[in-house]
């Protein structure tokens, strides 16, 4: 099946949509686009999102020309299967899902781009599969280096809002759920999005049902983080974060950069939790540069 996205410079990007079976039998909805002969970039979205989060990257002409672009809906999200129990969202399951997508799409040492919760998913992959099959990691506004409760900073107002929308997003009351999801989506960016874009983002967020959100959150304490895996990170790591992030303070990524030897950080002034959405042109340029660098053999 082919899906067409509006592309840059008047072009239209074609996405090849497929379903991939993970080792546990879960069906994962995935999309491919771009240069099938080029190095792969695999995009991993965050909590309650979708492969559609990466729409701007999947339609970027330079990325399409140079790379094989792959994105998929994490289990529990979008058009992928949605286990209802906590044991459906273990670290090993996340790891095997990424491995299945790489294998099914013929990935040749892909760059993994992990947004927010996606960092924990990539950490799980590194735990169970190592880094020999990947070329690099781009952590985007991700708390992946930490264990336990994420440090959301001293802002009590922000903590109160977060507790409210997290509770609401787990509610079976559809109106309370929708209201909380709208609040969550608004907090993804520092600058307001257009009404059409907002409604589209809310729509694919609502594809993650309340029961899946509850199971995800209940199981999150078991997920692997990079804190115990730093020595295993022998591939280049780039950290990307906005200074106006209302969901995860920029300082978390500063700490991540300091903990991972040889990593680099890209700071987006005045940008929120989704820099690839708010400043997609810069994000795409930097991703091209990172992916080209990690795939260039040393002289």
C-alpha cells in the first residue's frame, strides 16, 4: 500500500506501508520511503504518538534522496497491535520490535532516531542486541540516561499539569481522555501549531487507547535506560533538545551528553519537546550531517 505525503519543493513523498511481525507475534505498522540503496534511518516515536510524528522528516527531499527512511508505530500505538497487559510492554519486547523492523526492512547499520520515550526503547535494544548492527543514535528530548523517576525540575506548576494530563490520558471517560490528550499535545511545542496540525496530532494520539496507556505507564519502571549501558555505547551519539521544553527540561539532555563519552549536543533555543516538528529544517539538516558522518568510513 502506498501513502502520499506532501513533500518539500512541491514534491510528494510516497510511503510504502507494511505490517511487520515481531518475535512475540505482535504486528507492527511500518512505513518506508526514500533511497532503498542508501543507509537506513529508523525513527522511533514517543509516548502516545505514531510514525506520523515524523511526517516532516519522511517528506524531506534531501533525506529522501540520500537515505532509506523507516518509521513504525510502537506496540500499543497507531495501527500496531495493542497488548492490554503490562507484560506486553517489557524491555525485551521493545528490543525485539526494533530488531524485527530492521530485519524486515533490510536495514544496513541504521541510525536510530529516538524521541522522548523512544530513548528507553532504544536503550532496551542496546541491552539485548548491542550496537554492532547500528551506526549511531540520535536521542531527541529523551530521558534515556536516567533510571527511576525522571527529574522534571523544580517547577511545581508543570508537575501539577503533568500529573493531571497523565491521569486523564489513562481514563476510560472519552471526554476526559480527549481533554487531557489535547493538553499533552499542546505541551509538545513551545509555539502554538495551526488548528489543522493540532487536530491531526490529537487524532493519532487518540489511537493509543486508555488501556494501553495504563499498561505502558505501569510497566515503564522495568524499561532499560542508558545509565548502566554507557560503556556499551561504542557508536556515535547525538543529543538534541529544546531549551523551552515543558515536558522534559533541557538540563536532562545536558546530563546525558556529559555521561556519554564523545557524544555531542544540539541545543534549540526557545524550542519545546519536539524540535523536529518546530524547527524541522534545522533538524533535518543536522540529521543528514550526522547520518552521513557515521556512515563515512574512516580514512
